[in-house]
C-alpha cells in the first residue's frame, strides 16, 4: 500500500507540474493584456488575464510548458509595445520654471511621442520613431532653417504599407506647424514575421483538452501513468476484496461444518 501511495503522489505532482501557470507579463494596461491574450489564442496558446487588487494593472499567465513558445510569438510580433509618454506626462509640472529651451525640447519630444503612438495603431506596424526639428523663429536664419521631420517605420512584411505612406506623411505635416510634406522623410523597413512554425501546428483534443502536437506525448505518458496507477489500485482493491470474501466464506463454511458435527453428537 505504501508503494501505491507513493505512485499516486508522484502522479499528482506530475499533473500539477504540467498545469502550473507562470506569469508571462505583468503591469500591463487592459487593452495591451487583451491584445496579448488574443494573439496567443490565435497561436493556439492558452493564456489568462488577471488584474491586481485595484484593477489598474493586468498580468498574463500561461502554462509553464508554453512559456518559450509564447515568448517567441510575442517577440516576432513586437509585443508588448513600449509605453510612450503623452504630452500631459511630458509637460507635468516639476516645481521649477523651465527655460524656453527646455520647453521647446519637451514640446518636440512630446509631439514625437504622440505621433509615434498614432502611427503605431496602423495594422502591421511593429515599431516606429519620429524625429522632429522646428525652426527657431528668433534666429536670424529662421527662413533658412525650415521645420523638418524624419519617420522610421518597421512593419510586418505580410502587410502592404505603401498605401499608408502618403497618409503618414499628411498626418505628420498636419500635426507640426510650419512643416510641409516635402520636408518629411519616411523610411520603411519590412520585417519578416514567419509564424508558421509557431502557429500553424496541428492541435488535437485529448481528454477534452486542446494540446499542441509537441506536448501530445507528454500528456499521453502522464495519462497512461495515471491510468496505470488507477488500474493497479483497482486490481489490488479487487484482489483484496476477493481474498477477504474467500476468507469469510471459508470461515462461514467451517462454522457451518462445526454446527453440523455438534448436532450429530
């Protein structure tokens, strides 16, 4: 019986290890957490979104054996996207009166962050950077120092970004005073995102659970072990029951024989 108990404990521990959840990402906004859960689900990776006690930040958890593949999928898609400060964050009061130069630098930085945030919302864009130069109106060469901007965009090569380049140019020119479309340089770099080895995999259902093909044999061994332990326990229970029943019948037979002998006497 001690052996059976040890086997049962080992089997339970084996099952718990396979189902252990690990935190993949934490301190996410709800929209970022929802996007990551959706992407992982499309890649046949089961994940769960949980919130902190105050409901202000979220975490995404996955099974331990899915962690490497989940990281690979998110890395290929450039997720999660780095948080960008808004203009309100950039111009938040620091308690000191900023100089005109500091105000200009903070304004340009905040403006670039807002443009990057907007451009990154276009489908297929993985990352973007915007650099803005505004002419100094107080300079004697203000007419020669025209405003200009440079935009760097890395995008998923499965998307056609050419149709969005004119719209990006117009967005930047309309957002910056004194900037003409001709003074905007846009560099687009395609990035190959091949998720076929990560997402296009056979998913089978085993005992009501969707399983990645690479995990099938692990689950099969685990279930075979558990069923074997249960079968062994059942067999030993039946054998013990039959043994006890046989002993009871033997005792009843002896008792009956004894009563018959006593009656004959």
